C-alpha cells in the first residue's frame, strides 16, 4: 500500500479567464504545496448501488466484502492561466475499479510504464465536490456539466502543531449550510515520498469526464484515530450507512499526505466533431535545449525539444505508415544532469504532413541518460514515452559539460506509443515562443530571497526599454501574464534554497530568463 492516491482538490480559475486561454491551457492546472487528508471506509451496499451508474464498478474491500467509499479534504496553492491562490476543497464518493486500467503506479518512475492498478484505490467517482471559490467550481464544470462541483463558503481546515511523536492533529469541517456537511478528524504522521497517478470520473456516454492526477513528489503517512462524521439523512451519512465512521485501518497508513507539485488534467471522453485523433507509435530524433544550461547541480530548468521523425498507426481513421512528423514541446522541471522531473505539465505538439496537429500535455522523470514520459491527450487518451540522451549524435563533451558550466543543447531520441488514442481539439497549435524572432529582457525583484516565508516577486519584461504586455512568465511551478506595464507578480513561499529561474515567453519573441537566488534552509510542509 506504499503507492497511494492523491485527490484533485486544488483547482482554481479566475472568473472570465477560461475563454481567453488556449484550448490546451484549459485542459490542465497545477496544485502545489498541498496538505491533504483522506479516509477510506466501508460503504452501505444499497446506497452505493443506488448512487453509482452502471458504467462503473465499485471497488470491494477484501476484509469486509463491502464497497469502498472515501472522504477527503485539502488545502493547496493552485494555478490556472497565471492565477495562483490558496484554496480549500473537499469531496466524497465511491472508490471504483479503473475504467481505463490506469491508476496508482501507472507510468510512475521505478514502477512500470504500463498500466497498473496496484493498490486498487486510485480511481474515484465523486458524488459531491466542495470548493470555497466560485471560479473553482466553474472550472470543474466547464465543458463537463456532469462533474458534481459546488461552491461552498466557510470550509474550515486546521492543522495543529507537531507533538512529541511528530504527529499533527487535523480537522476539516464543511458547514451545516453546505450541500454536503461533514467533518474529518485525525492525527497525521508523514513518512516516505513516492509517485502517484490517479483519476476522478464523472458522467457516462457523451458526458463522461476524467480528471487525471499525477505527482512525483508526494509524501504520505499514517492518519491515526481518524473519524468522519455527517448529519443523519445527509448524502454522506447514507453512503456510510451511519452518522460516523472510522478510517479503515488497512488504508489509514495512507491517510495523511503532502505534495510539493501536482498536476490535474481534465479529459473529455465523449465524441467531438472538431477533434483530431492519433493511435500508434512514433520515433523521433531531435535536440533538447535547456535554460539555464543543465549541470550537476539541481536547479529549475526550462527546456524545449524540437524533433522530426515518423509515425505509424491511424490518424483521424486513416492508416499511416512511416508518415513524417514534426514535434515541438516545452517543459519546466527541477533537477540536474543525473536526474530531474517536471514540476508542472509540459506541452507537446506533433504536426503531420496534412497539417493536422495532435496536442498533449506530459510529465517526465529522468535518471542518467534515460527519460520516462507520460503523455495525456489534450481532450483524451494516453501514451507512454521512452527517451534517451545516449544517441549516436551525442558528443563526448556532454559529460564534461555537466561537470562544468553546463550543457545548453543535448541530442535526444524519443519513442512514443499510445495506450489509447490521443485526441485534441482541431484549433490547437504549437505553444507560443517556438517560432520566436524578436528579443525582450526580463528583470526580477527581489533577486535574492529567503526560504520559509511568503515573498512577493515581481518580473518586468521590456523590449528596447518599453514594457511588453501579455508575456507568459513561468516561475517556481506557477504562471502569470504581464499587464500593460510589463509586470507579472507572484506571492509564494519557496522552500528549497538554490537558484530559481523565471522564463518569459510570447509569440513573436525569443524566450528570456532571469535567475533568483534563494538562501536559507528548507522549511517543512505546513
């Protein structure tokens, strides 16, 4: 049970923003610095059967033979379309068998790039999802009306101070006036760090949606003395078959969690008349460009990969055999030459000779010269990727570069194989900055900061001394766009000392970057 689920409880979008961002930007968000507690309980068989559509199958607790249900609450720093806020959310529902065979260890480094449902508690059918922000619920329901998100003010999440055993008391309360009032109480003890893949499912047929979750730095632990309570007659009380239920001991070992970086993709599984689909495999050869140059010191890295190759399979129902393809992708990671992982979803576009473009987001982890990648179709679908820097084109100077000033450009070969067709909206296009020409500069204030406290960071982007609006600035796993004065601002707590790089991109310009130095010792999660 060391591989654990994590919940998608930190979703946020500013009112009115959804219509202004690109389609691929709407398909994912990031949720960072998340504190989350979860309870797995035995459900009332009749209530579960009445609430779960026939398209899904409830997971059965082997100890009792009853269907498993869950309740969760979390507080996260969440970012969508450049807006970052602290949000409290909660959900409850039914644990289900994976409809697509994916979950928990699927694609996680050190496990397997193939599907994996072990342990089988990483797919969920939420009956209610509470958020203390109206825009959050709006984003969850956008293009997915079956998702049961509701705005609820007054959600309370509190953590106590650590006791002599290192445990911290945890209390969550959804008020009586909310659509689904309930409380959670336990004491959490965080232990080891793992990687997790999971999914939330809602709706059936043309309205089916999956909210896919992934993280490579989640810390899990025991939630002891855990109890969930709900008023008599409430939806959760009916699901539990009682007004109070203790956390099942078999799953309490994964009841407390904290993750530094998490990603959520909204995948719409129903058909669309204006989408493109690819199923098959591709072999690509290209060059990774790192900003700043990658070396043996772990740091924030922004990279782009431009490649060409061939694909075989099916594109929009037509057979392909070694069809030429152009690949463009970009990502933000933290790491060094020896190992790294993404801290937010990367974006990838592959364009075929007929002009059709398949858009996807991706995660990756690297160890030495090998890279494991997971690709999520912008609209739906999944593919595995295996890449290597040990190519026939790799010069011997790459090793000495890592030990010195760093490598800016390194050849990489990539193989992609779909598990299910990658589907994207037809109006998707390569990310801004791939065909950049003009130059701008970016300045940071402050250039030096400390760990463990919330700090306001300001980045000003100019060209020939004039401010540039609409520039996307990526910093420490978050995004913001510059306003008419050319400024993008962030308020955040950086917990890791070192050099953090901000990268600014806009179509028609070359990417620019600036480094902020962070001093002090890393602070633990709150």
